[in-house]
C-alpha cells in the first residue's frame, strides 16, 4: 500500500473518521482526556510557579544589601575609611553612611505615631543606636565576596555585625523551596503524562480492535496507509486538543483566584496579569503539549497493533 500523502478531500475524510472514532468511545475518550488534562494542568501550574518564584527571588535580590554595624566606640574617621575601601572594591555599586545621630532620627520618624517610644527616647541618657554602612552590590551574587572583604579589612575590630548572612539565609531558603517545587512538579507532570499516554494508547488500541474488519476491507480495496492510520492519529489529536482546551478553561479562573490570594504576600507580583499578558504563548504551549501527547500515544498504538 502507498504512503502517498492524502489530498485535501481525503484529508477531510480522515479527520471526519477520526472524529467519529473519538465520539464512539465516549467513556474511554472522557478518561483519556481527563488524565491528559490533569497532566497539562500540573505542567501549566509549573510554568506559573517558576515565574512566581523567580519574581520573588528577583524582588528579594533587589531589596538585599549588606548592612555593616559598628561598635559604639568606633570613630567616624575609621568608618569613613572603611567606606572608602568599599567604594574602591570592584563589586560595590553604592555605599551609604548612616551616623548614630541619623539612625536615631530615622528611628524617631518611623515611630512618630507611637508616643510610648517617643517618651522612652527622651528618657535615654545616650544614643543606643549604631552607626552603619549600607552597601549595594553591582550583582546580588557578589554580596558574599563583599562580606568576606569586610571581614578581612584592617579595621574589622570596629565592626560589630554584618547583616548579609541573615539575608542570604532567607534568599537561599526561597531558592531551595523553588527548586524543590520545580523538581517535584516536573516529576508529577512526567508521571501524569506517562499515565495519559498509556490511557490514550489503550483507547486507540480498543478502537483498532473494534474496527479490525473495516481495516481489513480497506486493505483489500487498496486504501493507502494514510487512510488507514490517519483517523487514529486524528483521534489521538482530538484527545490532546480537548484536554488542552479543558486545561485552559480551568486554569483561567484558578489563576485569578490564586493571584488574589498571593497579592497579600507579594503585592508587586500579579500572576493573573502575567497569565493574561502571555495568554497567546500559554495557549500554543498547552495546545502543542496536548497534541504532542495525543498524537504520540496514537502513533505508538498504531505501530504496535496496526500492521499495514
């Protein structure tokens, strides 16, 4: 039998036959479509999760700095000398000096509506706050080297505390959670995709079995391989298409609901707006993934159970 590509009229008949196969196996079609949609939902969620965690990490990276707090007996010229050393260090973008007086003034302004704190400050005999340097790096990955540079400075004895290590722990923890979810989500997606392939494979196999007499007749009358195999590939494509559409239909309101919940945690990150802004890309990714799973499952079933 010939492998010649079908004409447009023949292609219409192949698609129509594939649609009939899809409708006939309604129960099996529902199961295959549901499992495939579940896999695509997890896959879509993984894409959005990666965006969210990357945005959170980027947001925190922008907020992170190295704050160097000095002993109360540190002299201002010593602090300014360390500031000068930092400004000459290649990885540093800016260094801001906050004196003890300025730190106290800033503290008063932050708590200007708290009368108890204001009264307590008046009762103090001396300024308890420390002078500090606020250091911004050119790149967030360079904070560790800046902290090491400070620890090796000739005037390190006047330094009381370097705050970077506390910030580093928080960022590394978020990155770790992000990586764990990404790996777990990818694993679940692959597992569900395998289940979807197996369910679709068995559905196509059942269709081939039910149509075995019709296939034999088509062989006898000289039907091409495309006319025999095509409807089953189209049937698999329909599973993927409807699973993709179901995924997009469920994912739209789900993203809106989750986005509203996350706005309290991260007001600057709106998942729903990101989804709407990339709806075209998400549409093609999800539809493409669904069609790939469906057609691939059909192809395997045809290779194994359809001898033409």
